[in-house]
C-alpha cells in the first residue's frame, strides 16, 4: 500500500515540475528514475519518506557515487 502512496507522490511531483518549469521529457524521466530508486533505497533500509533525514539522503547519494554515477544526475 505504501508503494502506491509513494508512486502517487512521485507522479504528482513530476506533473508539478512539468507545469512549473516546462521540463523536458528526458529530465522528467531522469527525475522519475531517481525518485523511484531513492524510495526503494529508503524501503530497503527501513525508512519512510516521512522520516528520512539529511543523513539518509547523503548516504544515498554516496551509494550513487560509489556506483560511479554522475553526481549531477
């Protein structure tokens, strides 16, 4: 059930970005991928989107860097 709530929030965010910034489709697709990956990371580590903090976000970004993804992604 929580997955559906997270996906709904992600879709709402992407709709708002599309309207507010007229973001390009590739940008929105990248946002979507990154947000899904982050929500999966939180779930795997017993965190919810309501309770994660800056440290959680920094750790997640660190895992991306370790996987050699560009920091600007």
